[in-house]
């Protein structure tokens, strides 16, 4: 059965390191993308992020993650027009959740709140909200942490040259 799944998606790249335990304590840099790269989260104007309704929901749910996952620390985050960059810290005390569970829960909560608000407000929602899966990078040292944090902070100022910036 596993082979059949690979045959159906021969070009699909593995998103996680196969031998790594993502419930291990550590800092993780994550990127989550909107389905079909639709620019529904925010607008970048002269390097400044103007967050739309969907982006506000993303911000709110991101900062509520520590209420759902004990001791988790949410760090730097930027809501770009069609993706989110963020850093999350899983503490050494963790024994009950993995990075994939945290991100899966987050994506589900965001989408559910977004569709609920659209339904209540008679707003036409986008179709599928999130792109499948997410990208991660295990932050291995202080130098990487500082560089990634700076990358996230400066991301809006580089939007005009970003390959994700497609109309």
C-alpha cells in the first residue's frame, strides 16, 4: 500500500526528515502557504503589512496556540499575502505533541474560524484555504535563529522581489 501511494505522487518531495522525531524539543521555522497561492491574508504596501480578515484570524490563532499546547512558545511571525513564516519552540517538557500536530491543529482552527465568519457575514469564502502540508526547518543554533528571525522581520520589505508575489 505504501508503494501505491508513492506511485500516485512520484514527484512529491518528503516534507519532514524521515528519521527525525518532531516532538523533540527545539526551535522550528515553519512556512504555511495558502491554497493556489491566493493573496488573501494581507497586502504589502511599501514594506508594511496590511492584514485582511483571513490574516487577522491567522494572527489570533497563532498567538492562542500556547493555550492549546502547554508550554509551547510562539515566536516571530509574519503574515504575508499568501503565506506565513513563523518560529515555534517545543519545550523539553513536551511529551504529548509533535510539530505536525501543532501545525495541523492551527491550520484547522484558522480555516474553521474563517469559514464560520464568512457564513455569518454572508461573505463568499475562498475555496480550499491551505495548501497541503507545510515547510519546516529545524533551527540548530543561535546563529541560525538570529538569521531566520531577521529574515521573517524583513520579508515584507522584500515582497516586490519575492517569487511568491504573483498576481
